[in-house]
C-alpha cells in the first residue's frame, strides 16, 4: 500500500499522535507539523484553518508573560438539559478532549512588550458556544481591564449562544455589552475585536461587533442567522461570498482583513499608535468604585450616577422613573405617607423621600 493510499483511508482529523490532516477548502493533504509552523494556513490555497486557543495564545503573547484568569471556572447544568446525552456528559467530554474548562481563556500578557487584556475563544470546545461561564469570564476580564487601564483584545470563534443553558446563555450578550459600555464610553479605552471563522449567532450580535476596531481573518465566516434561513425568509438567492469577511469589509462592517501570520505585528502597530496618541480623551473612574462583581442594571446605574455627581459638583439628577429600578421596597411606604399630607406639601415631601431612598440604596 502506498503512502497516499494509506492517507486516503484515514479520517484526516487531527488526533493525538496524528501526522496528517486535510484542508477543508481545497482537499490538500497537509503534514500537521509543517501546518502548525505556518500558523495553520493551507500551503495550497491559503485557507485559514482552525486553531486552538492555546495556539493563538502562543502566536500573540510574548513567552513567559501570560497570566491566566479564572482557569477553574466551569458550567453547571441549571436546566438539567438532555438531548442524545446529558449536558453534564457533553461538558466532561469537551473538557477531556480540549483540556479546557470552557470555550474561552482569559488573562493578561505582553504583546511585543505592551500590556494587554486578552480573551480567546476556542471553537473545539462545543463549537465555541457562549454559556454563563464565557459571559462571566469575559465580563471579569473587561472589568479588570477597566480598572487597570489595559487595552482589550477579544478573539472570537463561536457558533453563538449555548442552547443547553437556555435564557442564561442569552443573558450573557447584555452582560458583556454592559461591561464594554463602561470600558469604552466611561474609561475611554480601546477594544479590538478579532473575528475568526466562524463567528456567528449571539456572539456576532453582541461583543464581536462592538469593537473600536474590528479585524478579521481572510474568508472568515461571519454572520448571525444561517445562509439557508435568510434565503428562505427573503425568498431570494444570496451572493456567493455572503457572510464572508471580504463581503462585510466591502459593506463597511469590518475595518481590516489581516492574514494570520501578520496579526501580531499588525496588533503591535495599532497598540503603539494608540498608546502614543497625543489627543486621547482621558477616562475617569471614581476612586471608590471597584468592579468586583458582574455588571447589571444596578451597578451600571450606580457607576453612571457617581460620574454625574462628580461632573455636576455633587448635584444628583434622577433621570429614571422609580418604577424602572427593581427591588425598591420603600415605594409603597412613601405612597401611604404622602396620602395623609396636605396637597401643597405632597410633591415636596415625595421628592425628598425619593432622594433619601436613592441615596441609601446607592450608598452615596
């Protein structure tokens, strides 16, 4: 049997101890050792094949500088989800196969000597799906970068929200976006989103498209719904290059397409320009504000109000109705008391009670 015949009988999937794989675009047989040295770019057609999160980490961060966050954080099974097998079994299988606790690794390191906060998603872990752990780890990373003034890079590779966790996975879209709002609009720091193939679903609909700069790899699949779903909904044929990085760049949704081998030099150049820019708007975070827990409506609102207090010289402006803030138990008591007051004093007393209650609630 010739060597080519032997290769043809294999699955060409990269397994432990495997030597060969096949390009999914052109079908070329590739030697895995040489493929890794070429950043998993096909020698025949220049297609960018999938990389693990550890391989991307090695290609971006200076050796010996990586400090990981939340390595032991792992999902539970809040819905007791079961299809062909239980969600717990799928998690254990994915953890055993990849050596990861979930589909993202986060931490800090140096990129050509520049400190950055970095998150890398791994498609090999349940399709890079975004569950509660992914949302929590990315939110903690963004909060840390906000407090430390670090530039943020998120490398996206995901099929979307993880259906096994239901609404809890969808909540992560708003959770991460809220953290990015503080990072970008309050602290005025730079967030770079790197989109790899595939980046779809809830990840595309949230933090993947919120970058100050959005970069992508060549021919990366980027979209929300599937191609067939869109064609059936619109009842029309879509272009051949629809949902590719080149199509999105042509329509203004991306800033730049960069080949994988040039990503680290390109990121270094971007970070250097930003770091040395003379006209950056300096963000301001209150000294007594520490982001130690996941962002939600209350912490986001508290942070905004603290900034308003400093800007308006400690004059508090209430911009929301009382019914929009959850868990305010004082409202019924106030309403009972003001019903017994004279008509001309009701409005003044009511406003004073609201301000006092808000002050206690937000610990001003």
